[in-house]
């Protein structure tokens, strides 16, 4: 009988890991994924072209619904895991969904750091990490006005890729 593999997070790392796993050991695991984001796996690196309007979310999807279905993967979207019980070998999401595991992968990526200056929590102060951030930036841009970018790293300065 297949072992139960539970993955917390559905970003770039577990997406690639699963491709490799299904290639090397098809049928070894029954896979369940919990994703805090309400969507499938997409190419985060291509968010800048989505922001610039050169691409859409659909263009940057890596694994669509059919990919999960064909491999028997259960994907819980919008399900943020808030509890891991290592003795019972279960994980539970904020929405109450629980799954038991034989093996657990925690692939929750990183959280963007916003400098703790006064006003850092005002509406309109955003990080740039996922599709929701892109949607928020586009919404705010509809109102025009000035935008200030704090941080001069690659994503702040980069011209969107084609
Ligand atoms: C705009 C942009 C451009 C980038 N361009 C490049 C590039 O050109 N080259 C490069 O090498 N890297 C680039 N990066 C960085 C790259 O995207 C990350 O290094 C990579 O996505 C990390 O993959 P990951 O799977 O570890 O985490 P992520 O892709 O961040 O995925 C983590 C996932 O876990 C979910 N999650 C978090 N907590 C929980 C929880 N408690 N329960 C359930 N789910 C949870 C999150 O919602 C998220 O979907 C870019 C990043 C951004 C934002």
C-alpha cells in the first residue's frame, strides 16, 4: 500500500520535487498538499510579466488541475496549516482539514520582511511575493498617484521579462 506523503506549501520547490518523485518512484506515495494560497502551482519568477500585463496568471501555471488529477494528488487550496502533531503524525489547517502522514515535507518558503517603521502596517504598504501582492499593486495603481519603492534589489529594479 502506498505511504502517505503530506506537503505543506505548494511553491516552486515541492512542485519540482514532485516531478522528480513521480519520475523515479511512481506509486510510492499517496500525496496530499496543503497550500495557503488559493491556487495551483505557478511560476513565481514570472510575476513581474504578470504585473506589467505581458502575461496572465494562466500563462504562468506550472501544474494545472489536470496534472494533480492524473497523479491522484489531493490539493487543499487556501488551507494554511497551523498545527503539526508529530506523535499522531497529522497536520491540521486553519480551516479544520486534517490529514495523516507517513512522511511530511515542510516547504513553506519565506516571508517578506517589511521594515518596522511607523506606518508599515498601513493599507497600501505591500511586499512583493505572490500573486495576491501583484493583484493588490494593480488595484492600487488604478488610483494613480505616486509609488515609493523601499529596497533596490533585483525585483525592485528589474525590467519585467518578456
Ligand atoms: C517576483 C519574484 C521573482 C523571482 N525571480 C527569481 C528568479 O529569477 N530566480 C530565482 O532563482 N528566484 C526568483 N525568485 C525567488 C523564488 O521564487 C523563490 O526562491 C522560490 O519561489 C522559493 O520556492 P519555495 O517552494 O521554497 O517557496 P514559495 O515559492 O515561496 O512557496 C511557498 C508556499 O508555501 C505556502 N505556505 C506558507 N505557509 C504555509 C502554511 N502554513 N500552510 C500551507 N501553505 C503555506 C505559501 O502560500 C506559498 O505558496 C523570485 C521571487 C519573486 C517573488
